[in-house]
């Protein structure tokens, strides 16, 4: 099964820019990563088959939102660093970051999302400047991991 980090890398290698959001969408027959990436003047909406690592969707359109935050990117942690931080904070190397989004706000750019590990769900918000957690909620008793995400990393 394609890892979330490998899926993000596939998008960047093909498109450049940044992955703005990515989510693992479980389906018994076609598990996939879906999301959006941005670069100067463009946005791509993508889907990657998690079993075959093949592109299921790749739609590029014009988008000017890059201009609002491109200047700040060197001062922010990357989406990969945010995902790695969530895994590290969970204390479990097999925690799976199922969904992560980048939200731009001049004052408080954030990465937010959800991660899972064997009956535990983590909800998080990470300040993109410096990687400080604004929110870290842990819920136990969530069987989503065993039902949907046990086979991905």
C-alpha cells in the first residue's frame, strides 16, 4: 500500500509547489489518496490509487491563492514535517496521518487534521510557524484504525 509520505512526494515530483491538503479515502476495492496542491498560478486536484500508485485524477486549473502565502513558505514547517511531528507526538511509529490540510491565515497559518493508531484517534492543529501545537486531542475507543487504516503507514 502506498504510504501518505510517498503519495505527497508523487504529487510534488509531478506538479511542484506544495500539497495543500491530502486525505486517505478508504474503499474496499479502491483505497485512494485525494487532495489538492498549489503552485504559482495553479492548483491541481488529484487522486492516487493507494494499491497501484497510479493516478486516478489529475485536474489542473488556474488559482491565485499561492500569491497570498508563497513569501512565508521559507519560514514555515512543511506538510511532511507536520505529519512527522504528529507521528512523533503520538509515541507510536505506526500512527497514520489520515488527513492533513494547510490553512493560510496571515496571523496564524495552520496544519490541521486527523491521525489514527489502534483504537486511538488524534485530532490536531499545528502552527505552521515553528510547529507548535494549537490543538492535540486524543480519543480512545475509535475502531477506525482496525477497520480501515490497519494496512497503511
